[in-house]
């Protein structure tokens, strides 16, 4: 599979990458070489190989981990008024002289 100059320009535009015109030809050659190598690899007979799942590390199940911070609102802020959390004043503002 060959890559054209227009393909390289379009890929660069989609990726929002600045592409100097003097690099286009080199990228055409590089990408065509990569895709040519992938074509060669696709032709390799892998039917005699074991499945990847039969060896190696076992995979963890795709389940979300338990959320240890999943607690009721009252545990974090036991006092509320009009839907707002009531929190103690900072010790630096106890005397009422702190400015907002």
C-alpha cells in the first residue's frame, strides 16, 4: 500500500501537526515503508501458534475497583443548612477580625 503526498498532508491536518513542505516527501517514503512492512507481516502464517490467552500473565477482570470513599454525605459533613454544608470556622477567624 502506497501513501501519497495528499495522504500525508491530510493525516497531518487531521492530527493538527504543522508539516513543512520539505518533509512531505520523506514522510511519504517512511509511511509507505511502514505499511509495506505491515503487508509482509500480514502474510506470515501464524496458524501453528498458540493463542495468546493460553500463556503469560492472567488478565484481570474488566470490573471497576471498589470505591473506598463511597460514603454517605452525612459521614463527611454531618451538619447542613438549606442544602449547604456547615463547617467549623478556621481558628484564624475565631476573633472575627479576618477579612474576606
